[in-house]
C-alpha cells in the first residue's frame, strides 16, 4: 500500500472513530442521567458500543504506521491522546464536553493534513525543524 493510499485509509478510520465517539456520547446522554449507572453497558448502548469498538480497532491498526510517517517527516504525534480516550467516565450532568475535545480533534486533523502533504512530496512548513536532531525535537516536544 502506498503512502497516499494509507493516508486515505487513515483519514477514513479517523472520521469513522470520531463519528462512533459522537454517536456513543449521544446515546449515553439520552439514556443515562444518574452517576451510579455511568459505567454500565446495557442493551441501549450495545449497538453504539460495538461501532465504537470497531472504529477504535481499525484506528489502532493504522496508528503505528502513522507514527512512523510522522516521525519520518517531523510531524507531532496526536495519536496517543486519541487512543487513550475513555468514554462514560463522567455522568452527563457532570460534564457537557466531548471525551475528545475540539483541540484534540484539531490536532489530529492538522496532523492528517501535514502527513498527506508530506506523502505527496510537499516540503514541511518550517525546514529548520527538519534540521534539528531527533534528541532536540524530543526535548522541545516536552519542554
């Protein structure tokens, strides 16, 4: 599979995962109003739960190659945060926001755009970043 085909597949998997998370949260919001039932999966949520798990499994299979491509082209890795998302952690009354925030979604979309551009052969935005050593990039990432 070429990098361009992989990027199309990765974009589809990310969109499917985001849709599954949104559908799960909508069903959770609809059926659960009490904090003591927050972690239970009942027949009301089985359909959306299976769609979420299928989307997550598909995305998890593609993330290692996406990480390698990101490291190859010097693009920041948003995948760790995305895959550590936990659904149903809070009761609907406690939190209105999504489990995947808008900033996390924006980071993932920015990464997808940069990876697609890099796979097409376009130069990165800041060529100085590519000249830095991998050690310096890791230090800059965390500090």
